[in-house]
C-alpha cells in the first residue's frame, strides 16, 4: 500500500491516513515522505505499519548518520536535517496545544541545542546474557549490539569493546549467570571532561579486578569513578553493602554557566549539559527577576534552575522528592556561595502544604515535573499562593503540558509564551518553557 506521511506525532512516529485502514502509525517516516508500507499490527482505531520502500523522499530528508537507525529505539527522526527536526518538533508542540489543550497559542520556533551530536552526558546500556547494547524499539528484553552511540562521547566505544572482551573470557564469576548483569550507566562531565561508570547487577560477585581493568584501560585518566551497585533485598542489605566504589569517587562535577554542580551517581541532571544553559537562560528571561522576589523551585532535582536564578532573587526555596538530590542541592548552594537558597526533601504536594505559611510570599514559581506532569492536587495548589505573579512551567512532554495548561487557564492563569528548547537532537523529544501569569 502506498501512503503519504502527514505529520510526525509525539514519540516520533509518522502518521498517514488511509480510507481503508484509517490512521496508520509508521515509525521512521517523515512528513511529506511517500512510502510503500505493510501493516504489521492492525487495530480498530489505528494500525501500525512498516516501511517497505521509500518511493519519494520527504523535504529535508538526509541519510541517517548512524548505521543502527531504524533498529535502535533511540533516534526517531535522525533521517531529517537538523533544521527539519526543529520544524517537526515545533509542529509536535503546536499540535499538542491545539488538539489536547484546545489552546490557540502557537509555540515559538525551537531554540537549537549547542551540539547536535555527542551532546548527551548520560547513556544507559542494558545486558542480555553476555551481550551489552541498547534495547531495540519495542523490545524489553532484547539487546542491540551497537559499537557506539553518536549522541554520546566517542570514548565509550572502547569501554563497550573492553566489556565484550571480558564477557567473552573465562575471567567471570556470577557474570555468567542469566540476568545477573542488569545495566551499565556512563555519565560524563563536560566541564571536567571525565566519566563516572555505574554497573548494576543482582546480588552476587563479579570479577572486580577484571572489570576495573576493562573500564580503567578505556577511560584512563578521564575516569572519575567506577561504582558497582547490587540490587539487594532488604534482608541481604543487612549483611552486604549495595553500593561499592571500585575506583575513584561516586559523583561528578558539572558546570552550567558560571555555576558549579555536584552530580551524584543516581541524581537527576539535565541530560544535555550545554543545552541546560540554553534552557535555564530562557527560564531566567521569563522570570525577569528584580531581586525582591521569593522564588519557589518545584521538582528542583539538585537545585540547578533555582540556583541559576538565585543571584537575582531575594530567596529561592527548592522542593524535591529524592533526598540525595536535596543533599546535593544544599552542597551546590554552598559550592556556589549562595546564602539565599533553602531546600526541603519530600513530595511537592506535601511540602507545599506543610510549609504554606513560609511560602505565602512566593511571587514566582518554577515547575519542572517528570513526564507525567502535574497531578490534580498540585494544579489546584498553584492557585492558592496569595502573592503569586508568574508561573514558569518547564516540561519534557508536550502532551501532559498541553493538558496542564488547559486546566491552569481555567484557574486564572494566562498563557503568555511557549518556548520549545531542543535538548534531544535526533529524537522526537522536546523540552518547553512556558510563561504563565496570574490574571485574577
Ligand atoms: C525533570 S526533573 C527536574 C530536575 C531539575 N529541575 C533540573 O533541571 O535538573 C524532575 C524531578 O522531579 C522529582 N520528582 C518526581 N516526583 C516528585 C514529587 N512528587 N515531588 C517532588 N519531586 C518529585 C524527580 O526526582 C526529579 O528530580
């Protein structure tokens, strides 16, 4: 069947409409592309189809730079020029605002990422038996054997090769058991040009010397630390340590603008370190602080956004559920010599209620929730700040953003601007910074 792709929808999947089969979801296709497809999963409201042949290229189509494009679940739109990718992302946001949010506002043109390749500061590999790689699209237990990922620093190619050599050798202990090896994370500091490697396994023992050798030989001087985390039961934790430092330290140091941040092995940090500055500059521009404001930084992670604004605020109060991230946020405030930042660990809906008197002066709130967006209680809570003037919503999901904006609008918030910021080139993900003002 021959179809023309109409648009790319959230998740990076091309959409075509046919009389016979209704909506067709076609992965790895682009708007305007003419493709011969076969239906691989028929459905009542929509069907999934696979490209058999591209009969007419899309405007802005380019050869994908990665040989694993089309197999790996990571990059959905790598076959579009970067300019075209930004256009597609703007349309994804506009479509979500229109269809999900029933909003008339048009998003601004996306701000590009400073780097379009090698921009990630974190990569997660999974294991399948003795193989290490990425999960292919729509698979939870297969592993795609890739040599390297173009979105991350090229030096990890050597570590993958070293680990494959080790796993093929006889120097193994529990590594040979099925499902013992779970995943391997590599985090990078762009400021210090060094790496933190984290191996996660089930309970058991690894050949520590051989792993150290494989990882140290690959990264050499640029290895900041190598950690081994075992997923132990409560009972096992009584007798054994779950986190073991095999070498170096258990955190990285990163910079955003002039500020320094400690990033612990398991704390959230924006995945695109250089892009984070573009994102935070946008938040700063929307906040337009005069130095007299109390700013609330909700879902604050390691305190990065609030601290980026702190020099121009009277006070910053950050709330975050991950207690380790809050410890990092406090350390970061000290590291940056910021005396006007206070942090609370806990769920935002509980802490904002518990401290409501102390937070009554808040004039600016920044929210940066996980993909699911805000829950009903939190949306309602946002209307109860008596002095609130501005709300800046940082979102990594255009669909939940559109839903939340639609509801916030009914609570007397006016949507002023939606600025997409590309933090994830080649994927269909897009971050958005939205400025809302309290109108009543
Ligand atoms: C998208 S990250 C934002 C982090 C931070 N603003 C930054 O730019 O690095 C979302 C954060 O929300 C935290 N989180 C998730 N659910 C939460 C909740 N109910 N209450 C408070 N924090 C939560 C996560 O631990 C994570 O650090």
